[in-house]
């Protein structure tokens, strides 16, 4: 019984870190690091990026669940989370979150540099102190939340070079623009749940879905030239350009299809496509680094 209880608590603490989302966050930080460092990167710095980013992202996710425990309890898809279900106490979860964040910032500062740690700190502040409370007040919080979500590749870039070159901000823009169709698809799929929790997501406040569709298409359309601009500045080559063009146009076409249909099936297709889009883009980028 004691072992089972310990496993349950461990599982609950891991759930606080949103492991699946965290995996994507760490992957984008890794991509940013490799695009900046190439073959000149060091194992020490790479470990600092991976571990530090994972800890900071996990701690920020935990703070989010602590703050939203009451509303999570109202939503079907989140009501079984550790905080919403009352399996963890606020004090212990908060201590865990801050321990992760501090450990991650120290890892980045000592294993990489202060600029990388500073970007990570800004990520936590934007996510926990801006995006999380604003989710209950405005649908524009989705756009604000895309800012900290797009900073992990900047962390990786800064860790490799110790500067925030234009290349870092191009990677930021790619992830920023990608997130909006991704998040809007999620919001459409779970709009009833968000309404139940009191979150004024765009599909909740404008249920006909036209604004959701227009914004999804606009961001996906902007993503195409931005993703291709890495070749224009010499970060990537022709192979990446062709692959990114194909990925971007397919993704755009699917958002247009969603805009015409505005069904759960169409939204789910956009969501699944977004999950595949970013890793494939990173693979192309790394394989054809300029």
C-alpha cells in the first residue's frame, strides 16, 4: 500500500509538469540550440538547455494548475488533474513548482549563460503572471500565451551563442504563429468545456466560429513566408525551403477547410496536423542547416 501511494504521488507531481507538452517545449529549445551552435555545441551546454528548459517549463505548468484548480474542477477534461481533484495540497505543489523553476534557472545560468536564464525567467513570468490570470478575462489571452510558448527556441539559441541574434527571433515568430491555429483548434474542440469553466475563449464568446476560422487562416498564412525566411537569411538551404513550403501550404489549406466547415472533425484535423507540422519543420531545418 505504501509503495502504491508513493507511486500515485509521484505520478501526480509528474502530471503537474504536463510531460507531453513539456516534451514539445524541450524539443523546440533543442532545435534553437542546434540551429545556433551546429556541430560546435558542447555536451555541458546541451544538457543545461534540455534539463533547464524542462524544469522551468514544468514548474510554470505546475503554477498554472495551482492557479486554475477551481476552474479545472469544473471541466471534464481537467477535473482529474491532481490539484483539481484535491490529491495534492497547494503548499506542497507550490514548493515543487518553485523548486523546479529555480533549479532550471540555475542550470541554464551555470551550464549555459545568464541570457538563456533570463529568457527562461521571462517565459515563466509571462506564462504564470500574465497568460494564466488573463485566461479568465479575455480571449486575447491566447495570443499573450503564445509569447512564452514561443520563447524556448530563443532559450536554446541564447545558450549556444550568448546573444539574441535575428535568427533567434525568426524561430520565435515561427513558433508564435504556429501556436495560434493549434490553440484555436483546441479551443474549438473543447469550447463547451471552456464555457463550463468560465474561460472566454474565442469559440466561446463567438460561437459561430467565423472569427476563430479567420484568425486560424490568417496566422497559418503568415506562417508560410515567415518559415521560409530562414532560407533568405542563410540559416537553411533549398531542401528546407521546399519542404517548409509544402508543410506550410498543407497546414494553411487545412485551416481554410476548417474555416469552411467549422466542425469538430475539421478542428481535430487541424490540431493533429499542427502536432506533426512543427517537429517535421524542425527536422527539415536541422537537416538542411545553412
